[in-house]
């Protein structure tokens, strides 16, 4: 009986030893790939057109809700408090004048430009706008990428308003109109890319390329756009072309913008 027990124990020990050795020599199982996208970065995989539409709808809904909350302000100092009470961090002050105050704010992976007009220096804002914040300061970009980023010193207004959407919007809108005229429908899809490049635009990202839809992000100078092309799958001809604001920069667009800014800084 004792002999049988000893043999069983020895066999179990040998089996355990062999199993441990096999596990040690086997290749490690691959780690599950995270599907979480850090704030301020492009998705790991291309989003579907519907997913982008849902994201844009949510962004607009949040924008409208914040605009409504800001209307409760009665004095100039109220607006910063309302923003902070609703979870927004003020990343930059683009302007601080008697008749105009402009903030860049961040919450999660969303950024807005808060534009407050004070007619004749009134205490309560006479006009409140939330812009898409297409021209972002370095501090705004850092906050979008790092939820724990904090300013190292007090916030100071930029006297030149270098990143204000108001400063660039007219030129951006005029150029958008020119682009729309230069990109008519009824062209072959393959012809849009060389046409854009000939006009001096760099295609920084291809967000979608399906049988019925193609979407580019393009950049020229300080202006970035999204070119959205609805396609007839049978003829490969464009049925509709839209030029839209490019709120969500893909990594390629973000890198291209940073490269331009670095070149400007070196001059």
C-alpha cells in the first residue's frame, strides 16, 4: 500500500515538473490589444462612417448644452466658474479685452473655443459662441493627450490672439468655398487626389475608402479640411463632394501640423 502511494506521488511530481517545463518553453500568449483610445489621439483602427457621424452628433450636443449653461452667467468671472463646475479645464486665454473674452477649454477628448462678447464693457456677456477650436494652443494639445497635465504657472492672455478661430475663420471660409468650386461631382474618384495635390494640398490622412464613400484630410498652410466624396459604386464617379471642417485630426494631420509649426519656430 505504502509502495503504491509512493509511486503515485512520484508520478504526479514528474508530471507537474514536465508541465512546468513545457509551459516555460512555450511562447508567451499575446497580450490582449487595448481598445481604449487615449484622449487626443487618433483611433487605432479607422472608424466607420456611421461611427464618425455619431461622434460628431455627440460633440454638437455637448457644445449646445455648454452654450446654454454659460447663458446663466451674470458677471465676467462667472463664466470660468461655470466651465470648471461642468468639468471643463481652461487650457488657454486667447483674448482678454474689455469687450471680448476668449478661452480654449478641454474636457476628455473634446476641445472648444469659448467666445464671449461684452457690449460696451457690460458685466454680462451679450453674445456667447462655442467654436470648434480648429487652431489649438500647445497647452490645449497637451491637455487633450494627458488628463493629468497642469499649467506650470498662471494663465496669461495671448495679447496677439495667435490661435483664435476668429482670426483665421474668414480666410478659412473663403478657401473652403474655392475648394468646393474646384472639386465638382461627376469626376472619377481617382482624379480628386492629383487635383488636390496640384492645388498645393497635402493629403495627410485617408479616413475612409469604401465602394460608395471616400474621405480625405488635407492640409495647406494653416488650413485643414475634410473632403467627403459620395461615390456611385457602379461607375466609380463622385455623386457629391463636401468640404467640411476637420475637428478630429488623424495622426498624419497632427504630425504635419506640428512639423509646420516647428519650421515656423526655426525661422
